[in-house]
C-alpha cells in the first residue's frame, strides 16, 4: 500500500512540474536588444556630464549592458585612438 501511495505522489509531483514547465515555456521573452524598462535614450539627459575619464580614455553615452549586467543607458569608457 505504501508503494502505491509513493508512486502516486511521485506521478502527481512529476505531472505538476511538467505542467509548470510547459506554462513557463509559453511566456514570451523580449527580443535581444529590446529595452526591458525605460525609454531608449540616444543622448544623455540634459545637464548630465560624464565622469572624469582616466588617462587615454574618454566616455561615450551608450545603451547596453553595464558592469552589473543590467541593460540600460550609461556612460562607458572608450580608449582614445591616438
């Protein structure tokens, strides 16, 4: 009798996990490069200036992943071409 209940419980858990997985697979994901929050800002907000750049670098305003792996607009250091 115990084997019957354990088998039934295992099958119920497996069916529930399968249903949850199928449901999660149907959730649509945004296309790569699509802002998840906020507006796409091609230029920094008025009055916002970049931080002081280290020697041999300058800052550019970009919309991409920052150093925290968050997709958003931010200043990014870029090496000078000289």
